[in-house]
C-alpha cells in the first residue's frame, strides 16, 4: 500500500515561509521534514510525520513550479497560474534573491562563467552551503549580471526595477555585478578578513565616484566600468611622491596638523613617506586592468597592514587620512585638486571601512 | 440572423519560445466560431505580440451562440513547414446572451495546450449584439439564466418555483473513434474538449427551452455531469430547478421594510400581525397591505396570476383574522390538497435546491434514494457516416435508441424516488441529485433527495414573494422546529419509528433522528455546534463480466447501504447528535471492489429528543475476561460521548419533564430503509434497516462487524482545537466569519500493494486515507485558526484495480473567535440573512462518480404546518439591501471622483453593477496589464463579509491534460498539481474577463486521472462549474445595526 499521488492546491497559493527557506537552502524533502519536526511544528496541530511529509512535498512542488517565474520576477506579478497576494510575492522574490555572505565572498570578483560554476561543489564543501543553494545563488548573480549588462541608466535602479528587489538587496547585487565586471581580486589570504559587506560598501563608493556614471548618467555600462579619463588623470598625482619638495612639504603640513592629537604620531611621522608612496602608486597604476584587479590587495598591503602593525586605531586612520587629503590642497605647486579629491574621497572611506580585524 | 458576435485580439504575453534559433516566436491568431475563421497578421519575433486586430464579426443564429464556444488558436508562423499551434482558448459566449449578466468579455486568458498546459496569455475582447427574435418556434433559449447555486441566488427573489428540469445528450466519444488511432493525442484531446463544450452548450440550450415552456426564466441548482462510458459513448446530462426569478430592484428595498414590522410578530407564533405578511399569490389580493412595491416587482407576470384565485382570497381573509392556530386544522387539509394538486401535475416534484426561502419547507420526511445497476451496451453507431466531424450527432433523430435508453433509466429511478417520497407522506423531494459510477461496462445510477412537504404558494401559478412569509397557511409550529415534525400519519407510519412530542413546541410529533440531504434551514433551532460525520466502507467483489458482474454488484449494494447507515447512526450517537444534514452517499464501483462513502453534517436539533447512548453487549457466556473487555469498551464509548458533548457544546436545555405529554426519550432507535435496487428489471425488495426489533444500539462484540464498527467509531479523530468541519454551507453557532477564505482541492490516490486484502483491512486503509486527508487539511490550514472547513466534499473513485482515489474540495473560512458572543449579536444579522438568502448548501452537487441502487428513508417527522418565519431574516435582508444601495451610491460617488481611473484595487472590491460604467472600468483594468485581479472561489453560495451585487453567468469548463513526459513533470503528483493549478487559473481568468471577482458554488465535478508510469504517460480530465459574480465588501452597516440587532434578538428567541 503506497500513496501514489498526493496533491493539495489552494485557490490562493499556500506557502509556508519556513518551508520556503528550507527549500531555498537546498534541503531535500526528507531533511526538511526532519528540520521541521525538530522545530516542533507537529505539536501545533496534532499532526504526524506523514502529514508533514505530504505538506513538505506539496510545498516543494509549488516552489519548483514558481521558480521559473521567480527568475524573471516581473512575470510573477502578472502571471495567472498562481494567485499570490502582492506582499507574499515581494517576500518570495526577496528571499529567492537573498544570498549567503559566506558564499558570495567565495565568488566575489570571479568571472560568472561555467568554469566558476564547476567549482561550486568545492565552494559548497568549504562554506557548508548546500550545492543546490550555491547553484541558485550563482545563477541569480549571473542572471542579474546578464540583464543589467545591456541596460542604460543607474545600476542599482536597474536592478531594483528589473528584479523588484529591495533597495538594500539591489545595492548588494550592484556590488556583485561591479566586482564581477572588474574582476577585483578578493580571494587572497590577506583579504580573507574582509566581509562581503566591506566590499559591498567599497563597491558603492567606487560606483558612485569613479565610474563613468558618476559624471554622465546615460551611457551604457556607466556604473560598471571605471571612468577611463579619470584613471588617466590619476597618473598626474605621481608628482606628490616624485617631487621631493612636494613630498616633504606635504609631510610637514600633515605632521603639524597631527601633532599632539594622537598617540601614534611618531609612527605616522616615520611612515608618512612610505604610506603616501603606497597610495599614490596605487592611483597611478589604475590604468592597468591587472592593477585594478589588485586594488584591494594593494590597499591592504600598502596601507592597512603597515598601520595595523603600528597599532593605529580607526580614529587614527580617519584623522590621518583627513589631514593627508586636506593638506594637499595647501600645496602651492599641486594643481590636481579635483582628481585628488575624487580619488582620496573613495580611498578614505574604503580604508576606513576595511580597517578592522 | 439574430446575433452578431464580435471579437478582437489585442495582445499576447509570456508566449513560449517557438523558434530555437532566435529564441522568439512569430505568433498569429485564428479566431473561429462555427465554420467561420478569421486570422490576425503575424506579429514577428516577439514573445509579447501586440496584434491589436480589427473587430472580427460573426453573424450567427442565437442557437449557435448558445451551443458553440468561441475558439481562439494561437499559432507560430513557419514559412517552410506547417504552423505550430501554441495553444487555445475556448470562450463560452453564454454569459453575454443574458442582458442582466456581463456585457463584454475582456481580459487576459491563459493559452492552453492539452499537452503543454498553459503557455502564455492572450488579451481578447468579445461582444455580442442580439437582435430581437420574434420567431416563436425558435430553438434557442437565450436569456434564461443559469445558476449552480442550489438556493435562490442573492439579489433575486423567486416569484415562482416551477420545478424539475432535466435533459441529456449523447454522443460518441472521440477518444474511441477509429480516427483516434491515426491522429495525435493533441488532436484527439481537442476534439473531445470541443465536443463536450458543444454538448454542454446544447444541453443548456435545451434545458433553457424547457424552462421557457414552463414559463420560467431561470434555472437554479443547475447540475451538469458527464458520464464517460468509454466505447458506448459520452453522456452529458443535467438537472436543475426551473424558477421565475425577479431581480431585487431598488423598489424591493422599500419592500423589505414591511418585513421588519411583521416578521418578529410572526416569530412569536400566531400573533395577529401575521396578516401583515402579504399575500403574494395574486396581485389582486395584494392590496391587503403595506407594500406598494410588491406589485411593481412582479408585474411582469401579472397575466398568469389570476389562476390562483379562490383559495388565495379565502386565506387572505383568515390570515388577517390572526388566529391562524385555530384555523389550522381545516386549513391544513386544504393546504394539502392544494399542494398536492399543484405538485401532482408535475411528473417529478423534485427540487435540486438545498436551501430554501423561509416557509418554503413545511416538513421534512427523510432521505429517499434509489440506485440501479445497468449494463452499458456497446452501441452500434449509425452516425459513423456522418462527416460533420465537429457537429453534434443528432441522436434523437438518427437513433432514437441511445438517449432514450438513458432517459428511461433515469426515469425509472425518479419514479422510484417519487414513490418513496409518497410512502413518507411527502409530495416533493428536495435537495435532489443524481450521479453515476462507471467501471468498464457496468454503471451504477443513483438518485437521492429528501422527501418533504412544501408550501404550495411557491408552486402555483402566481407570484410569490420569497422575501415574505405566508402566514395564513401556517400551523402554529414555529419555524425553528416546524420542518422536523413528521409529515406522515402517526397511525399509519411507513416504518416503525420512535415518535415524541416536539421538544421545541410540544405540539407536534417528531422522530428521534432525522436524516436529510439539504442544508440546515437557517431558522432551525440547534444546540451546540455540528461536525462532519463520515461512514466509509470497502467491499471486495470477484472480478466478473457482464451480467454476472452486474448481479454481483447489485447483490452487494443493499449490504453496503445497510452498513453505511449503521456506521452513520453509530457515529451520530457517539457525538450525541440527532440529525444529519447534507447527507451524500457515494458508492463507487471498481473491478474488484466497491467503495462506499457517506458524508453528512451532524447536529443536535433542539426539537428532537436527545440521542441514547451506545450499549455494548458481550457474548451470553459469562466469561469473565470477555466481560471486562466489554466493560472497558463501554467505558471508552461513554467517555467519548461525554467528551464530544463538551467539544461540540451540546448542552440541551434540561428538559422540563412536565411538558405536555412529552415522553421521556428512550435510548432506542429504529429506523428503516426501504430499498429497492434494480437491475435491468425492477424487482423491488424492502429491507428493514433498523436493527431488527431489538433495542437498537446494542452492539454485540462477538460479531465481527460490530468489532469493526466499534473500531471505526473509536478511531475517528475529532478535529483539533480551532477547527470545525461540515459538509454543509455553514456551521450552526458560528456567525462572525472574517473575509478570509481559502478554497482548496486535494486529491490522493492510494495503491493497494498486496492483493490478498480482507474487507476489514481494506476498510481500515480506506478509513485511514480519509482521516489522513483531514489531518493534512488541519495542518495545512493551521494559520487560519480558528476556522471551519465548510462544504467538505469528498469524492471517491476506483480508477484502476488496486487504486483508490479520493478528491476533496472545500473551503476554509476563518471566524473571529474573540467576538463569539458579541458577534452573534452584531453580525448575526448579516449572517442570518446570508443563510436565508442562499441558505446552506448540501453536497448536492457532488454528483460525480457516484451511484446508488436502492432507496432508503431514515429519520422521520410529522405533518402540519407551514413554518412561520424568523424575524431576523427580514431585518437582515433589509439591512443588506439598504447597504447594497448605500454601497452603490458610495461607489458611484467614488467613480465620479476618480473618473475612469478607478480600480477599487482591494480584493473584494470590484466594479459595481451599473450598466455603462463598468465597461470603461473594466477595460482600464485589463489593459493596464500591471497586476491580476484577485478572484476568490468558494463552493458556498456566498462569501463572508461581502455582498454579491451581480451574477455574471455560469462557469462550466472541461479540460483535458495529457503528458508523455510524466517523470519530467514531477510524476503524477507534479502533473496533477500543475493541472489543478491551471484549471483554477483558467476559471479565474474567465471570471475576471467577465468583470467578476469571485466564483460561488464552485465545484469540481469530475477529476478522472489515468496514468501509465511505465510509458511515462498520464492523462487527466477535469470538469468544474460555478457562478461568476461581482461582490463588494460589506460596509456601511452602521445605520442598520440597530435594526439588525432587533432582528437577531428575535431570531435568537425563536431559536431557543
């Protein structure tokens, strides 16, 4: 005696959020049943394991049928197959596009290609996120990437409109797309301490200030590609370290301003030239795609690590960078104020965000 | 040339990719009606084509308009090879033929393919211009309204109930035609869908003609079924109740004013104000009172009214005398005579209604049913030469043979039902339904209903106002118990029954138990809550062929009925209840077994005596062990009864023993079933279903059956806290429904693996299957607590050897627990009104697979009386109508303010009915394309918290789905899950296109699944029906509250 067929269909589609999450997390039906039993849902309604199994199967089937629609969320709103109240639709979409930070950290900056997809089982083993869930998340990244690639207009807004995501989630996706497009290196051991949110913040800064879109908002890929002209102009900053006078002048201005305001003053003074060389070198090399990829690793190696070994506090960092940036304006022979500000504004907030354990 | 059909193809969306190379589609559309086809241009390379076609015009007979669906086919253009079909949409034009229903069909329809399911959507506009047809010999019946609802639809009143209409049409099943061997499954499915659509159109038209002949204008309780007889053909049959309905106009609003004045008085029994109750019979008499509007409403029928004449006048006079009680005796006889003559003129005094206007139902006798087992003949098909492949074969002229055989079969059954009703002293059968169960060439036909005595007013030629009561005829029995009183003569009872004086009024005799197929009358006095009671039974039978098989089945049937009946009775006692409503017994036949499932809603009627307990008796031998065993079982049973009493809040008022001659109810029960089952020839046998002459409800446990009974008694779990269940429309004692409604369909199929099952183990499996389904529902719907699963409609089938299929459609309705008390007062008015206007509905529709071959009566009541009417009714409907009106005004104001942009977006809201306006509203909705109208569905005749402001027409759809990639679609479960969801989607789309936002009286009448997992194939047929409506949220109640309160209080008084 076996149940050959068992379905339950509501006029308004019944979806249990807990089961949805289990499905998204890639649990098999049987595992999901175990989790639900452990969660004590059985006590609620005098149910037994069979009931739970049947319910879980039904819901899994429903989700599978919905998945096609979730992949182009705009369709969910005007399809006729499932009657789902709007607020539930929002929930379904938002959760479907949600991702695990541990997972995204692994693929951030990688090419969203078949090759990477093949590595998903390793990532799954490493992060503990089920392969099924990894695949969904990876496919989501890829899908969003593909769609916005061909669109004009602001990246975040495009993502939000096409995938009906919340602002926060749309920003995260913008960061992922931006990283994937520029192939930033994020996997090196030295960068392991950084979370996805750190990178997402930095991505936001870069998108808002360094891309074409920061100046002109109607070009294709405006928010995905860095502003080439700007990168070219960054080369001009080299004068800050190549001109000995300028370097000394800059150092004395900064030291004067900092004196007595921090315990790390001695280290700051001693390291000024090294640090300044580091930052300016990063700026001047950004015309090379290879160096763009190493942007974050450079920031860590050239700036964050030295400061950390000297035990600067985050407040020290902020103080130092503020004065470092502002003092350049007082330098008479330094003519590239605008580029400097555009560059340092981003560097400052990125470093500040990245400066933690 | 009486009609012009116009269609416009606007756009498509979400089309499937038909060209792999470009990932796009070059779509165009063929629009076909009858033999005429139009095509749109090809819209190249798009998945969202915008055709914006011209208006395609078809000039057609209205007869064709009724029969034919508009057929829209979406194709992919292919330059080099044949064009590929993407899918089709069939649109039933019928709702447009009725002036009062929808005026335009406009919206997005799912494009459906029988192999691939839904593939995108298409936006279509359809209109009909009808010319007046003066031809009196016309074949069409345009304008007759059809309702699935088995009560007088909300917003209408029955000027007259004409009675039973039936019709059937027969055709060859395309699936079994020789051509099927060479055509694709798709072509075959489409031929079948189209044929059935044509046949239902024709059937509806023919029924409509009968209605017009009878002088009616509508069919309520329309129940259409398919019998897939395999090689012997396809039968589409329908039954219904012909009525003359009148729309409540704004005039009737005023009209209802009269009720508040008169109704409470009537409630108090015999009070003089009874005369205030109109004399709706003839307009001539109408002058007796205060409602000038009455005549206005009914003037259209004026010419016929005079036939009623004399008695009307007499009664009017008496009624105003106010002492109806005294007059009751002679009046009663007169009333009887009248009613009888009125009804006897009719061949079958049957009514498919399950809920009635107050005072319609005078007495209820009990359930009558008849079954017969037939052998389906292989038909020699004389129509094979017919080349019109899509046209209906006209069986009536080609072979008088076929339909007449079927007709004769049903006729035979109906005669039997009629005679059973007569034996119960009743002249009518209400809550009547018919169904079949077919396995290979054996077919069980079943008919069942409730014998009753009806108020003659509604039957006669004459205008009757449903919203009012005719107290002049009334015996003094109050409405809360009148229907329980026995209709037959006490001294000449049709079967032995235990009679007592009514516990409510003490004047008339009542039986100890009452079984009916109707909904609980709204005015009935009930103690506590009710619950779903099911009896389930499996019986093995030997595989056999032909007559041997038929004989074996008909031999088994009486025993099955007996056992089902015993189970029901035991379960009823165990719950300490004394009446069953909505009883539906389904017997389904398979190759090697018979399945019986009886479902009903048990309640404790205050008027009936308290049920006795159940006594267990052991073997006579004084075996000590055995005795202990018996005692322990007895204890368990007693405990369960006590627990159930508490659970269902059954605390009947302690009986004042001094009551006039009321004997102490004895813990005994006797009932008797008359059954006659017939094979081809009718031998009528009678069976005494009471448990012999011994004191009933003594179960002897040395008897294996009894052990089984006890077992099944004690294994039935009661629903968990927060849940109530019933198979009727609503649950007594619950009034404050919220608007949260969740309709669902669930199907389960069980494969019996080991071949050597005994009856007992089979029973257990079947019982568990049903119980587990219920448990699943409780769990799935736990977020709706507190809620009631209403109209739980179980259908069983044996699709193949070793397979048992159970399908359930029901609705979970949430209610507000906290306000339980208050709610009764404040919302009671609506509720009562709701119940009255579309009173509770039975599973009358559950037609499907079922069959029954014998007949039975159970329960009993007595004659006399037309029940007087609960006051609350009038208040309720008054309030309702007023608020409808207010709502309309409000909506109108809204619309003016917002202009045509308005989309009262919230779910319950929809365009109000005023003509002209909705059009712009609707089109703005359908073209906006942004989001989809929410469409609620319910098997009930109403949606709580909302008011139906317009009926848009009947929805009757038949779909076939087939797959050759079963595994890829998630196995049978995945396949059926998708299909059911698609069916829902198509129903919703059609309703939305008609401008509606809900379906009431929804039912899934067939769900036939055939699978062959080895070949990776499956096929499924689903037939659904319902009434498309526009409803609005019930608001603006404030001005009415005081009124409703009064009404409710009165009702409460009357009820206790």
